[in-house]
C-alpha cells in the first residue's frame, strides 16, 4: 500500500529535513519512504491533498497512567492530605484498589482516546488495578490494538496489598512479557511501583524471575519524593537506584521515572546501566514534590511524560516550560522541553520497541499528526517551537502505521461517543466504590 500526502507543511524536529513549508510524504506499507519535494507522478494507491495543513510526527508519552483516566472530576479526599505519601494513601491507592475489569477497560478506552485526540500515537503506560490483575495487561493490548495506538504496558508491583497480590502482579508482568516480547506495536516492561513500597525480599523475587528472561526492562517511579530516598538509606543503601542496582534490576531497557531527588550516585548508576529517565513536570507541580534539576534532565537526556495528568504532550511541554520559568531569574538557563518531546522521546521509544518511531524520516513508522493550523505570524524553520507549543491545539487528522485513525476530526473504526458515555457510567460506579474503601 503506497500513500502520498501532498501539499503540507512538514515539521520534523531533529530529523533529516527539520522544516519544509510545502512538501509531500510518501508512505509504503506503514513506513515513511520519502519526504520532501516529491514528483506528483509517483505511482501510488492513494493520494491525499492536505491543502496546506501542518504535519508533525506522532507524539510519544513516555510515562502514562491510563488507569487514572476516570479520575477527572473525582471528589476530593476527605482527609485533606498534606504530603505525598498521604496523597497516595487517600487517593491513588484507593482508586487502583476499586478498579475492576469494566472500569479498567473504560479507563483504557477513554485515556487512549484522549491521547489520540491530542496527536499522541505511542503510549508507555504504567498500570495498576490491584483488584483486577490477571489479564489486565492483555486487555490493555487489545484496547490499544482496537484504537490503533502503539502501547508499552507494565503492571505495578507493590507489597502494600499483601504477598498474594504481589505474586499475582509478578505473574501478570511475566506472562505479558512472554506473550508480546516479539510484537511490533506492543512493548512489555516489568512494572514496579517504587522502591519504598517493596521489600528486599520482593526485589530479590523479581530479580530471580528475570534472570531467565531476555529483553526485559523495568518501569518504576524513583525519587519522586524524598521519602523514597530516605527509605532506601534506612535499609542500608546509598539511594533508590543503588538499591535497585544491588538487585540487578537496572539495564538499558529500564525506565526510571521522576528522579527529582536523585543524588550524584544515582546519575552515575543511570549512566553506567543505561537506564532511561522520564520527567513529568505537571504532575510534579501538582503533587508539590519538587522540581527535577536541570543538570539531571540534561545529563540523562530525559524523556517527557505526563504521569497520568493528561494525554496532551504539547500541553505538557508548554506547561513544563512555564513551570520551570516561574522559578528562574531572568536570563537563567532552562530546559528545552521541545527537545525532550521530539528528540529524547523518539530515542526512548525506538530503543524500547526495536523499530524507528517518532520522526518523519525515511524508515520510521508512519505515525503522523496533522493540524489544520492557520498561523497569525510568519512560520519558519527558526520559530517552529513557538508555533508548536503556543499555537497548535488538537489535530484534525491522526495516522498510525500508515492508517488514518482520525480523519477530518472523526475517529475511524469505532464510535467515540459510545466509549465516552460508557466511561462516564463507569466513573460513577468507581467513585461510589472508592467511598466504601
């Protein structure tokens, strides 16, 4: 199948052709074949005239929590939590305990719809439904396939709900890993909540199981709050990463999330093992846990995630820019959030999935986001960041693997309204269950 997209503005940040005011993109069997000023006489199966619309690579959320999709508008906790641990105990650990199969499915569907609506075509998810474990990651894979999203899945292991739940969670991770390790569009990871909710015995159990597996990587929150580091020190380790490394759990496929309170030893361990950091600015600000230092982000070439706050990566990059700017003096160095989104995230996804994702270069997956954007100022190769982060909103069209998933603002292949209505009904039941826990 050969498709030619004509007459479009191309923004390909950090790619071979970073900007082209008017060009074409040739797609063959779900892969970008050529882009640039192409001969319109090329033999293709379909030609699509984009009439001047702007094309970006499909974006990547490097750390999501789809299970929290039904939390929008949720009643506030009655206990008025005053620190990070209390927020976990009074909100998220209640929500993930209340989720059943139906509410989990609704969370996946509505969460992925939100991502697609905002041009996110690859989601690296960290899942937790502590009362619905067996088959939960299989359900994630099925839902992502139905909606056409590239998905990475991992189930959050923790000791907080007892040995039986921990063991079921470990089994779910391993089963998912073995089932989809060779898949193109589904990338399994091994999910751990955080160092401070896992005993040494549990970390050893995970390590023992992984010794006979290949191509694995963990997905874990690290040093999001000082409590995580203090817990590791109290157990006799230098830091959270020192503890994980002691059990042989860090490698080049591992994602370590947040890293706000990393110490120098953590930076060295991450570099030595190849573990990849993912920064989540809007969540950090919301949880009031601190701000990841510029040096940590830059040294570890951090990716960008939302930690369940939203499915809009352009908004996350914009909000990250503003949050950090609000704490800086005039002229002080900041972080280039467009680089995290359009350079570092594609490198992370390409490494994890084992195929080229996140750019418009030849050989990359044909994951495209198309905006019907009319700029009110000049748009060129030097100011694309300003237009992308501060001008563009929702795309009109979204394509994954060479197939349109949204065309002229309408989803193809399923009824969005039905899925959203189901999510609304499931959210009401979920909130009622949470009140009883």
